[in-house]
C-alpha cells in the first residue's frame, strides 16, 4: 500500500511539473494525457473539456491512439461515456469488450477485436462541483483490466488536470477580456477624437455666427470715423486749392484779380480738421487692433499667459455697437495678474456674455464689468440689470441649442460653448440671477493650471 501511495505521489509530482509549464494549449494537455495514460499502462485515452461557447457540450482537446478526426469533436453532456461522467460527476469503470463506431463486421471483426479496448476508466474533471470536463483511458484485450484501486488512484491526478484546464480557461478568458478592453479603449479613443473634432467645429460655428452677427455693427463703427475723415479731406482739399491759388498769384503765375483767401480762418480750421481726421483714423486703428486681438490671427491656438482685462476691453470695443444703444457700461475693473489661457477662446466667452447682457435688457439699462483675484484664482464678472432668469431657466441655459431668443436671433450654442471653454481652462462659470433683478455671470479661472502645479510641487 505504501508503495502504491509513493507511486501516486511521484506521478502527482511529475504532473505538477508538467502543469507548471502548461499554458493550456493542446500540446501541453496532450503531454499530460500521454503521461497519465502511460503511467496507468493504458494504450489509449482522451481528454474533453466544457466548451466555453457552448457549456452544454464537451470538446475533445487531446487524445492518445484515437481514430483520425476525433480530437476537436464535441460531445453533448449526458451522451456517451465522457458526457455521462461529466454530467454525473462520478467516475465510471467498464470491463468487457468496448465497441467502436468504426468496428468492421464479418470476417474482419475477429482481427479487429484483437486491438479493441476491453477495459476503460473515465473520471469527471470538476472543481468545487463545477464541471470542467472528463478524462478517459483504455486497455486492450491483452492487458489486465482496470480495478477499483486504479479508479481511486486516479482521483488526485484528475484533480490536478482539472486545475490545469481551469487555469487555462481562466487565462483564455482573461486574454479575451484584455482584447475586448483594448478594442473598447480604441473605440473610446476614436469617439473622444470625434467628440473633440465635433466640439471644435461647434466652437468655430458659434464664433463665425457671432462674428456674422457683429459684422454689421463693426462696419458701422468703422464707417462713422471713415465718413468724417473723408469729409474732412474734401474740405481740406478745398483749403489747399485756395492756398495754392494765392501762391500762384504771388509768383506772378495767376490770371486776373488776386484770389480771396481768409488766412486767419484757415489757420484756425486746418489744425482742427487735421486733429479730427487723426482722431477718426486712430478710432479705425483701434477697432482694427481690437479685432486683431479678438481673433488673434497672428498667433496659433496655444496656451500662453495673457491679461484677461485687456481681452475683455478689446472684446467690448468689438461689440460696442451691440451695446451702446441698449446700455451704459460701468467698469469696476481691477488689474489682474496674467494667467495661462487660450486668449482667443476666452475672448469668445466675453463676447457671448456681453452680447447676452445687452440682449437681456428690454429698453435701456446698465452693464457692469468687474474683476478680481485671490491667491489661487482670477475672475471676470459681467452683470446686467435686465429681465433676469427663473431657477428652471438657469438649469438649462448651458444646454447645447437651448435658447430663449426668437428664431434667427441665436444659435443656442453661445453659453454652451462658453461653458466648455471655461471648463477646458479648469475653471467655472458662476451665475446669480432672479426674475426682474438681472443676471451676473462670473468666470473664475485658476492662476496656475493643474499640470503646472504638479510640476512645481515635484
């Protein structure tokens, strides 16, 4: 008995070494099956495991001396020896002639019977009552039949085989999950890229819509100074003609009486014309510069340190025509430290807030601009004394395409895009409003971006 137990322990150790090198592939399982079959003095055997895709079936994954094509076939649970043992969870010992489906009849039967199995054992493979598969082996007629001791001796062996098969299944499932996660990550990456592209298109669409809305106002702002510059140049041309006539007469090149010229008047009026003309040109130059600052056409869309108050005032000049007929602008602006930002995008936020403030005022009102900062943040505030908003409306104003304006007066993207831009800057938009009491939007931005703060801390 001691010798038998030692033999079993030695075989378990050998199988354990094989299992450590096993990755669950058919060649490794074939090697384990071959080792067990030889150790039991059997001539053939098979190993079948539960099919992961069809749990009601077994799939033969390894075989010793089986007819061609058997490995890879499936067996239904409860069908045949393998199926019945796997389903019942109890080993089966069979002694006597075992028929194969390929046995011949007639005169060849006796010849083939010499090589037919006469004794077989089939063990279930299970872990904690969970089916894993079944393992069987056969002895031919010239070998002694299996005994109950053989059945008992194989129990510990098939437990090890079950663990190897189960680990292989877990490894396969893990690989499948990893592959699926990789696919999901790639799908999410593509979706994020598409979302970013869509968001960029929405931002550009909103910006173009806003610029289109402001184009007439900007043209009007430019046309006024250009108009009186043109008028002054016409008047100045007349004055120059009079002066040149006097000069020609003094040189003796004139014809007729000396031209009449009020030199005292010209001496007073020409400097005033020149001053007004320069003032008009300075106004045009300022509008062009503000447009340039607003659009930042000479810079790429990269993070840089910028003065938010300067950006707000430049944007205010751009939208002046939208505001001046509706509201007086009160500035309570405190100089701010420069912060890392995308100036073009923040200018778009300021434009949306300023235009919305003007449109919220029914007749004539006031828009108040404030700014401030503390150790961690800076803020810009745009307030109006217009119609205000209900709590329900405040909960929806940042939704894309939601607008309370008449058709053709708004895209419903202004505040949604502004919210996205501020969030991109790791900031927030705060709103205070009540019906009939106006609205105040505060844009709060960090003085240092999170990435920079981490580098400084490191």
